[in-house]
C-alpha cells in the first residue's frame, strides 16, 4: 500500500512510511514493519540517532552550549527488542495501565524511528520528571528546539491526544525548522488554536489508548 500524504499548511507530508521524517507513530499507528531499523545511525555520546537527526541534534547542542546550557543525551534510538524489555519492566513495576501512559509498546515507539531523543541536564536534576521544564535545559529546548527541527512531542495537557503524560524532555526531529516551528506555534491551515501535537497538526484522530 502506498503511503498516504497528510496535507497541512498547504504541504503534503508522508506520515506513514517508517523511514519518513514526518512519520506519525502512536497507539493507533504502529511502525510498518514493527521491527523497523533506521539506517544509518550515528553515535551521540552513549546514545544513537538517525544520522540526519543526529546532525540537527549536534547543531542544537552547540547552540545551547554557546548560550551556557549543556544538553545531555539521555535516551535515543531503541530497537524493537530493547523497547519490549523496557515496556515489560514498566508493566511489572507499575502495572499495564500506568505503563501505557509512560512507555510505548514495542513497534509503537518514536525511539525506534531514530528520530527521538530524551534530553537532560549534566547535573541530572529532574531527569525524566515534569520539573525538568524549569531546569536550564528544559527552558532552553522549550524555547529553541523548533529552530533546529525538534518539537516537544508530548506536550502538557495533551495525554488525551497523544496517549502519554507530559514529557518536556522528549524531543522529536521532524525534518525542518519550518515544520517544527509551525507545530510548536500551533499553526494549521484551518486556523484552529492549540494545535501542538503531530496528531492535531496532520488532522489525525486522537490516540489515547491502544486499539483492541
């Protein structure tokens, strides 16, 4: 089946192909194939990202450093098997209902695309916590990441759309600063307000839960 093209702000985007920079992965939209592996991957500290995303990420890190902010790569690419192990550990620790709000099931993870990076502060303060938004890195990425092609993929108050609780540390590369800034600003051809998720931007249904 040929990939569909979502049209937003007058531009067509491939949101289905696993290798697309604008692929939308959520609880209703698994990767195809679910065991997809992005290539090539580049090393960023102890993590990896798709090479094109990695170059944009490194440029962003240099800009932040020039502003006196040190961004640390916490978690980048994860394989299908790695995600399965992580998800299972959360299920065992918190139960499936809670696990589904904080971690993707294997084959449904943005990390598997190689386009996502969880970031942190060099001090480790508020790592993977809501309070990260008030830290130096949290404040910097919220204000500047879109200029380098990244969005905060799981914004505050959008769990009913994305299926995940607020993650100010989870950055997703979408391929261009123009697109990232449009999503960040909530721009849409219809002029609807508060469109700050990929689901809303591309006119997709909310995906708060997995399909039966």
